[in-house]
């Protein structure tokens, strides 16, 4: 079995894919449609949420959220 070539997506494309998944509620189907793994979808979704929090909340709250997510990812990777 051969691997597909990596597709470079723009931030706008990622935003659209995440939005489509949220609107449809069917993440698996959205991922199949765009040929991405669900874990990649959820990474983009987390990054979008962090960006939204950074835009909407004071810097201290956004920094705390970023640190929390960083520690959670470190915990899951070990």
C-alpha cells in the first residue's frame, strides 16, 4: 500500500474544513471527504479554538489556556 502525498492546506482551507465538520456534526465523513485523518482534524479544531480564545479573552487567560493545552499534549504523548 502506498502513502498519499502530503497536501499543504492554507489556513483558510483548514478553517473551512473545521467549520464543515462542526456544522455537519459528522467528523468522520468530513475527514473522508477531504482525505485527512481525524486526529489532524481535531488538531486543527484545537488550534482554531485557541486562536478564538486569544482573540476574545485577555492575554493572561489565553496564555493559561495555551499552557494547559501544551501540558495535556505532553501528558498524552508519553
